[in-house]
C-alpha cells in the first residue's frame, strides 16, 4: 500500500494552493461581507486549468486525476467555501456529468467552453417540494414539435444567476405511468432561452455568502430534442451519478475547511497567553487540538481513498458518501471547537474561524444531507433483497 502522492498530483495541489492562498484567502472576508465573488477569479482559475480538471485535453480539460481534483478542492475550500462551491458545481456536477452522459455532439458543443470558463454551468435538481426526495420533482417536460417544453421551478441552484448552461431535471409527461425515478429526464438548456427566469434566493444565508444561489422559473421553456442528456427516463441516474462526483468535491472542500480550522487553532493557541503561558500548553486545549488533528486525518484518508477508487475506474458511491458524511461532520465539530479555542475573538469576523463555522453548515446539507449519506451508505452495504 503506497500512501504517497504522485508528482503530477502534487503539482496540481501546489497550483491550487498558490492560487487559493495568494488570490482567494486575502479577499475571502471581503467577499463574504459583500456577498459576491469577483468574476476575475473564475477567469484566473480557468487559465490555471482548475475548471477543466479531469476532462481530457481534447475537450479543453487538464487531464488531472480524481485525486488531483480532490486536492484542488481541498486547497480552494481551505481558503473559501464559496469559491470551492462554485468550482464543484461547475466542474463536478456539470462538466463531468456531460462528459459521462453526453453524445459526441453535446460534448463538442459544451465541454470546451465550460472547461475554459467561457461559459458557466449550473445543476438544477432541487425544488420547493423535492429536496432529499429527488425523484419527487414536479418540473414537467412535455413533448412539443422538435423538442420539449419545460414548466416548473427550481430553488437553491448554485451559480444559476451567472450560468450560461443549465442541466435541468424534469418529469417527462410521456412517462407518467413509470415509477417516479424512471419518469425523469435530463436536459441541457441555455439560460438565455425564452421562459427561463432567474432571481437571487431571498434572505441572507448563514454561510457561503459569496456564492450565487438562484430561484428559477421555467415558463414554456423550449429545449430541442437533441439536448436531452442520456435517454428519456434516465434522468434520475444521470442526476445521481453527477452527485457521486459532486459529493466527493464537497467532502474534499470540507477537508479544506477542517485543515483551515486546524491551522488557525494552532496559530492562535500558540500565540495566545493566559495564566502566564501559551494556551496551547493547557491539557484541555491540547485535547481539542489532538481530536481535531485525528479526525482531520481520518477524513483525509476517506476522501483520498474515494478519489483513488474513481481513478481506478471502480464504483465509489459507498466511499464517496462515507467521505462526505465523515468530512463534513468532522469539519463542523472542528469549526465549532476552533471558534471556542479563539474565545471572544473567534466570535467576531476579526478572525476567519467564524466564517468557517457558518460555511461548513452548508456542506453538511447540500448535495445530500448527512441523513441522506447514511441512507446511501446503508443501502450500499445491505444490498437489495434477492
Ligand atoms: N448512480 C447511478 N444510479 C443510481 C445511483 C448512483 N449513485 N443511486 C441510485 N441510482 C439508481 C438506483 O440503482 C435505482 O435504479 P434501478 O431502479 O435500476 O434499481 C434508481 O437510481 C433509484 O434509486 P433509489 O431507489 O435508491 O432512489 P430513491 O428515490 O429511494 O432515492 C436517495 C435515493 C439516495 C434518497 C436520492 O434521492 C438522493 O440522493 N437524494 C438527495 C438528493 C440531493 O443530494 N440533492 C441535492 C441536489 S444539488 C444541491 O444541493 C444544489 C446545487 O446547486 C448543487
């Protein structure tokens, strides 16, 4: 068993680390306060090859391994979850999904532009009445001349206000007699299509404040027949397989948040003096630091192992859900402890730990809550009754 990283994976990690620490971390607080992410960051990431990640060069990608991609997400997440979240949706949920399910013509049409950041993608699954129950979506695709008319709404759609391309999951009217998950189809839609209306989600979010989240309405929005992704009725599997990539991205992002909590806590507790010594020398503080380090490394092994399985071409649904569940829960506890270790200072945005604490809660929820990950894990290990 070899736990060392390959030189090419380390190179991608270092590219992402340099970008994240020099370009993102210094403005993360400002982005959080303003509630927006500069578009220049996207162009910069595209130039570095961080958006095309696992795609081959043929489609404008960087040809990196899944492990390298996880390392990139970890480094971005260490600096800012909003930036990491943008890339995970764009690259893992959209690019990798089109790459896996698209026809040659669809791949040629979309992938290069997405990989090079000329166009931005979003993934439209969640609805007001269908969050965890993804097969329960109500958005409807009805056959029209040469394609489908889409009607319905989607909420919490990351990147959607700035996206050019939307992956839309809808019930197919022709398949209404099928089981719920067998009547869903996936479509690639342009966001400038007539009847595609979007607005920012109302209210101020707890975390991820620099992320863009939209509420979308489809009013007789036409999508040509050849823009269906996969076959009619395959949409649920398309959505779930995309989430297998996206969830690993979230897990790796959580690992990054956890690492940032570790770095900040070590730095602060070594400098802060009380009762005549560094607080890092008190056993109760050390207990918290030791726990934080142990759970960090446990998450790291789960995340890297899931990525390694993807690189071997093996099914990784189980490993991905275990990685997402563990990494997000452990990072949530680490962020809570990091705030506590910083005392009163941790409670204000003078230090970044309060942002980590607010952001990490989102990772526990989106792309399948911790409850859903437990369901996926249990179904994988129990198996179907024969
Ligand atoms: N890959 C391929 N196929 C899969 C799959 C996967 N990972 N998981 C399930 N399937 C298949 C199953 O094999 C089954 O196929 P068969 O009928 O041929 O056997 C079919 O899909 C139905 O599977 P289930 O019976 O398990 O379906 P279910 O309705 O019970 O749902 C669930 C299972 C795990 C709860 C699923 O609904 C789920 O993951 N829910 C959470 C949805 C989610 O993560 N939403 C977040 C959306 S993205 C977001 O947060 C916002 C954003 O902007 C990114």
